[in-house]
C-alpha cells in the first residue's frame, strides 16, 4: 500500500536489540499537554473528511441499503476479494522462493537478481500497467513480433488476468523484503541444531526455516492484500471492476455520488478488517528477531540440478518486472523524440507537479513534528491512539480519502472545492504517515543517553531539541520528507480527483495520454516519474545497512 | 555537615509496584571517589539517576554542596545541578568531533572555550586529537573524551555509570589507573557504580555496598574486605567460608581447633575465613587433617575444596600455583588469625 508500511515491515524484520536499558526519554518533563492537543487537532482534521463520508454514506437510507445489497455491488465486492486473494497467493508463491534463492542458495548472480527484482517497485503501478498493455495488449509489442509468424490475435490482457499479473508482479517485493530479512536474521544455529538431530535437506526447510518465516510471510501477505485492495492504477487500466475502479467510475460518470460513498464505505470496512488482522499478528513477529550475540552466516544450499530452473525463474521475474519496462520506456522515449514532443507543456507539468508536492511536503513536515514528538516522548496508550489518527492515509485507500475530500469540500466548504489547497490537503492526509513515521523513527534512533548528557551539561529543553535531538535525527527527518515529496509527485488517484480543472501534473498527463492511446508522447514524463521512484526507493533503504 | 559535597538522606524510590531503593543514606567528602557496588537490579543506576536529576526520589533528600536539590518540596532538574555524568556507553555525540564534544557544555566566547578544551585534552592525554570524530577513537580514548566532556564545565560532582564495563578485560586495569589519576588531579568528587568487586575495591576511596535497596556498609576497601559488618557483605565481597564455632570471649572452638577472634563473643557463632587465609601443606608437616575433594587451577593460583576428617566441615582454600595436591590427597591446614565472627542465624 504505501512505502511506510513496507518500511515498517522491513524494520520489524531487521530490528536488533538495543543493549542499553531504555528509560523513558524525558519522561519527567512536564508538558506533553501541548503536543497532545496539537496531535489531537491534526488527527481530527485528518479523520474529519472520512468520518463525514462514512456518516453521509450511512445516512443513505433505504436506497443505500438496496444498493449495497444489489447484485452489482456484491459482484464488485467479489471481484475485489478474488483479486486480493489471487494476488496474495501469486506474490507469496513467487516471493518466498525468490527470497530464499537470492539469500540462501548458490544461485549465480544473486545480487543482480535481487536488485532486479526490487527495481519493480520503482515503477508506479499505473505506469506498470500501461507498459504491460503496451507489451501484451492488442496491437502490442508481442503481437507485432508474432505477426510475421501469422498470429493475428493474442489472448486479451484486460480484465482479471491483466490486473492479477500486474499487481502480483508489483507485490512480489512486499513479500521478498520481509522474508529475506527474516532469512538473514534467523539464527542459523536453529537449522544447525536440527541437522545435528538428524533432520535433512528439504525437511529442514519445512520443519525449521518455514515456521520461522511464517510471521514475515504473514506481514508481507497483509501488505500485499492491502495493496491489492487499494490500488487504483492497475485495476483501472486493466478495466477490472474492483472497488477502486468502480468508485472512480461512479464518481465521474454519475451524478449520484452517494453510491460512490457507499462503495467507499464497503472498501473501508474491508481495509479495517485487514488492519485488525494485522494488529493481532503483531505480537507474533518477535519470532525472527535474534539475540545480541555474534552470529555466523547460514549455510549456502547447493541447487545442483535445480540450478537452471531457478535461473529461469529469477530471469523471468526480473525480465518482466524490470527489463521489460526499461525496454518499453526506451521505446516510448525514442518514439517521442522522433515525433517531436512538446517540451513547453512538459516543463509546465513538471513544475506544477514539483511545486504542489513541495508545498505538501513542507506542510507535512510542519504537521509531523507534534505527533512525532508525542510518540517519542510518551508511551501511554491514549497518546499512541492520538498519533495513530494521523496514520489514516496509511490504511484507507487514497481513492477513498480523495473521494471523502471531494464530498466534504463540495458540501461543507464549497469555497475550497476544486482548489489547490484541497489538493494539498489530499496529499497531506495521504502522506502524513511518511512524515510522522520518518520523524518518529529518526527521533527513536536517538539514544536517550544523548539528551541526558546534554542535561548534565546544563542544556534546557529547547536547547536540547535544537543542539542534540534535531542534529542527530536530521538526516532521517530529511529523508522522510524527501520521501513524502517524491510520493506526492507520483500519486495518481488523489491528483485525479482533487486537482483543479485544467491543472496538469505529470501523473494526470500520463493518465490522459493513456486513455487517448498517446503512449509515445508520455515517454519523457514517465521516465521522469520512474526516476522519482528510483530516488525514493534508494531513500527508503538508505539507512538499511546501518 | 558542610564538609560533605554530596549528602543523600533516606532515599526511597519505587517504579510502579517494585521498590528499588528504601532508605539509602550516604555522603561523599570533597575529592573522594565513592564506589557503589551491588548486584544488577539492586538500585545502583537508580541512585545515579537520582543524584544526576533525571529522576526524583519518592522520599528523602539530596544535597549538593549544602544546597538541597531534591526533597519532598524541591525538584532541581539535571540541567541546573552541575553534576557531570559519564555513561556506560559514553554517549559521545556522533555528529561532533572531539573538540566540540568536550566543549559542548561550556558557555562563553570561543577563545575561552577553546582554551578550556585544550586544557582538558592535555589532561586526558589526547592533545592533537581534537579534530577526530568519536568513531575514529578507541574505546579507552572515547571514555577519556566522555570524561573530559563531563569535567570541562567543572561539575560539583562527577558520576560514572559502570565506567569500565565496555572495555576489554586486558585494557581495563590500565584505563582504570589512568582515569583514577585524572580524577585525583582535578580533585573532583566522584560517585561511580559497578557490579565488579575488583573495580570497586581498586578504584574507590570508599565503597558502599548497595543490596536490595539499602546500603549495607560503607567503608574503605580494605576495611570492607577484612571487617565486613554483616554476613551478607562478607558473602558479597570476596569469597567466604563460614564455619560454625562456639565463642568464649576472644577465642572460639571449632572444627578447625581454637581460633582467635577479632572481637569478643559468647555462644554459637559462625567464623568467616577467607580462602587465602587457609594455608595447606602435606600432612606430615602437621596442621588440621583434611582431604582434597576438588581442585581448580587458575595459573597464578588455585583453589582447593577440602573436607575435614569430621566428614561435615567443608572449607575452600586458595593456594599458590606450586602446590601439587590432587583430588583424594591428604593435607594439613592452618588458618591465619584472627578471624571475624558473626552471630549464628537460623
């Protein structure tokens, strides 16, 4: 779903024990009251539109109830659930072997496959879907290749199959990362113990390794499920009637927006159910954390006659996921350059995208401070709940948040409807968790010892924050804000629903070009967004090896 | 009373339902190095945090140079106490070089600050390393920088939390001596906590034994080892043999014969015999007959577990490395007088 979730799953998998006793940081300092108040206000503002949407949807009455239980709605619900389950199965089925092969086996070029597999995440899903369509769609590259051989039609890529392919591909990293982390950090002594007791070969994997991986797979599967449910780009382009696409269609094509609201409500319900499952599984994640003691490397498993199939497997994934997009992108750019692209409009769009994202990032930076400090200073349940409110954008699909804002603005604050501020509010709600999360974990990374040293050296509260805490947390905070900025640049559904009429950004331009079939024209902007994706990915994993 | 730099009176502290300190009282004189020793979880670190001002006692009072800093009515926070602290993991600011770390707590213009930092660098013997970053220093150097940083603003008291536990065993004794020399040169009053007896006895002027939230005894290292006031202190500091005996004034009758006591007692007692006070030789040279039950050889010396001929009295002896007795050998033993007596408890 969002980067920060992936990041948190990854962190959970790699967290090491901190070996100093953790006294609560600055617990004695009075005055989290102000922080609490600010956090509550920010959280309240974040929740307001969605709560409004829910209330309006619930108030739809008889008609609403009839619509919820109509055959069409149930079909959409079924579509979404089927897609979600299929994507989870697909991603786990590909991701677990891929993670194992690139971590534990003697597969040649392991790092190359791994990086190639992770690069999938660089491409936003709507661009990925466009690329798959370009390659395998009607009159696509594949067909053009096959035409000389007399193939005039290939099986249609649209619908369930296309959506499933794209989403599965894009979710593989969500499985690989936590599973790989678990494999790397699981104590090899456990497998050695099993071997010393006479367990052999694949039995070790099934009896020892697999149970240790289960929490990581579970975490990854939940991420995947949430992603599949909330993704808009892939299902919309593949014309598969899952919730997000139908909500958007209801919003754009009919005057009755309450139906969109009802569908959004159902989607929220589904998401909340998943998040509740996730919450329950939190307590079991500890299994693959290791102790402090030094650790040796796990044994490398020799693949022998499985080596060739394993290489083919990895090559297919990397080929379709990373190489193909590169080829297509090049193809587009070349065609675009040949056709002569209109650089003026592209410059304007880039400027629009960057400036609106920058404003959003600054707003996010300012708003993140209070919740992050509160989360850092207090460990009380109530305060954690307050901070949790600002994480709404993490769980609720962006199409729902955007729809809620449209609803709220058009009914309550008409002056804001279709304006730049509402778009920025949309980005802020969507990406506030990135800001709060980054700031919070950057602060958490600062050992309380440093603040205590500062105090013994006579520093007062704000001096401490200025001279000790912020300098130590600075790079983490900046990385988080850059991530928020880059995420806003790529964001499609929020922009589609909230951008003022005529305000063109890169994602919107690409979207429009797609619906008109003008792929070649968007080569350059797509390349730009893919680069944006690459930078944000490297930011995400920057701190990984520390 | 004014002669104390630090006075802690009847300190009580609990976290939730667990009471960590109940009634800790101790003082430190100017320039004195006080070691708080205790088992982990015994409240040592809590004591330091109370003195530093990171936390406040539930009851009792703390005064520094005659000024009350913590009591029922007063709560002076850490930043206003002028108490320096060196943390176990040193906590050098990773974003600042050695010079800026040491100068961190100094106020005033650049010139005076720089002069003071230079002075501190000389003191700790790291002159010329001011531009290094903390991660470019060895463990021992990092510790001295942390020490200099804490000392630079001339604190009234310096606190050290397990100061040598992060160093290699081989390095520890040397660093300990260096740090002690620096502290003595500056004349700062110092309180440190440790769980390491050797560290406490060799580094401190005065050692306070903190157990179960109380100070059992506070004394010079030698007095603490030779004249422990309670059985618990005797058992905690060093190794102890407790042998039952019947006291008649200044001597006692035991399985080891008649032993002179260091004070007069009457009736049933236990006498404390340190293993190094037991001397052994071959039985032909006399002594109290015993049999070697086990032997642990360390190189510089060794320990023998001995069983007297009465079949119930066991005693541990520490002997020179040259002694070649093995399991089952018959030996004769002597006890170096006088021994310390403790009234019998249950």
